[in-house]
C-alpha cells in the first residue's frame, strides 16, 4: 500500500506542474498580444491599474521582472504607491468667506468699462442699489485682476468719446451711378453728407467730373451759416480719396470744420455713410436705368423707400425743409442751390 504522505506529495507535484503550464501559456499569450500592438501603448483604465498594482505588490520586484510583459515592474509599483496615496488623501475643506459670484464680477467690470469716471466707491454704491453687498476692497481687487486701473488713470473709451461728440459728427462720401447719355454710358458721382445723431442726409450734387472746384462749391453751401449742416467746431469724417485735396481741407479748416480721414481700405470707420450708400443703391438706383442727368437727379429726389441705416429710416425728398422730428431717426434729401433741379 502506498504511504499517505507520498500520495499527497505526488498530488501537489501534479498541481504545481499544471499551474506552471498554465502560467507559461498565459505568458506566451501575453507576448503574442503585445507583439500585435506593434509598439502602440496599451491603454488601461483605473480599475485595471488598481488590480495589477495590488497583485504586483504581492509578487515583489524580482518576480515581476520575470513575469511582467505588458508593463515594467517600476510602473506596477508606481501604481501601487499612487493607490496608497489616494487612499490617505482627503479633500481640503474651504475656510473663510465665500468667493464673489461670476455675475457680480461681470457687473463690476462692465460698469468700469462703460463708465470710466466711476471709482470703487461709486461702483460699490450702484451694486448695493442692485441688491449686491460687495466691499470696496473687493471691487478694487476684481478690477486689478482684470487689468483695469483706478478711475483717475482709466483711459476714455472710443464709445464714450463718440457719444460725447455725437451731435458734432458728420460723415461725407461719394456713390457712383452709371447713366445713359447721348455720349453713351457715363459715370456720375453723387456727393452726400449724413448727420450721425439724426441720420439726416443732404445730397449736395451729382457730376461726372468730381474735381476740386465742384467739392469746394458744394462745401460752400454746406458751411452756410443759415442753412448749412456744417457748423463751426464740427467734425467731418471722410475717406482718403484724392478728391478730398489739400485745398478742400484748407477751405473746411478755414470754416472751422475739422476733417478726419479714415485709414486706407477701412470702410467700417465710416460705417454710417457706407451703409447709406448700400441702402440707396439696393432700394432705388439698382431698380431703375437712369436716362440722362435730369432723370438721375429726379430719381434720387423723388424716391421714398424705407432705408435702414442702423435703424428704420424714412427717405423723403418732396420739399427742401422736410420735418423729420416726428419720425426720428430719419433721412431727408435736401438739395443745395447748386442742384436746384432736384
């Protein structure tokens, strides 16, 4: 009869041999799978890293060096250290007063930008009127983080400057129209001026030869002390067309009008005039074929479309002194004495 201890030893030997065969098979399988990756990095989730880290810590560095094929032993041990660190890491509890809401920060910055003369105390008072209790030091800290200096050092915004000088700003420009005459197709240039605060437009005249004498003559009527739109200390915005010559600018300067020329290829700097040109062409001139100069003048004068120049604008040319106060903003085409045929 076989002794019991020999039977147990034979059984354990068989089980160990079987386990070694299984391990060898799995290692060989891992090598095949790793070879198919072709150098690409294996993406593991946090749960997979956690399981490998726990098992790797039990084996130790020496055994891991023999059996590991997917990652290095140092990687598995690093995962284990991170797992321990995460276990003993606690979220820090916040102490002190709560932070300022994003809406209040936005209001503070917006008030400082729209009102350059407002100081910290003024902004604090306005916020209090809106139901927000914010300290003066908090307002100062919010503005400093946004790079906004105190009120005495705060530069004036262009929006504020233009709003303060809005009633004195006018814009001038030309628009072209192709007119059929006895000489064939001729390009006519129409000069106009628009008041920015009322959107009132005065058409000064149309000519195929917009030379220096024509512009100076129209400017004489425009600077007339009785009926002219340009008063002393007004600002006229125009482009850098060569028609606005040195002589024209000198004449306007003598009349007390300051000329501001926009940069090259920057139509947005004279946006109101450009928008009017687009509107008059789309609503009127592109829908007719002008047959002669008189037809062009009559078409511009008698047309009354609804034009949008930053607002709904009524175009009226039935008289020389159109009452537009009841329908502001409005545009009135007013003929100068040099274009009495309107």
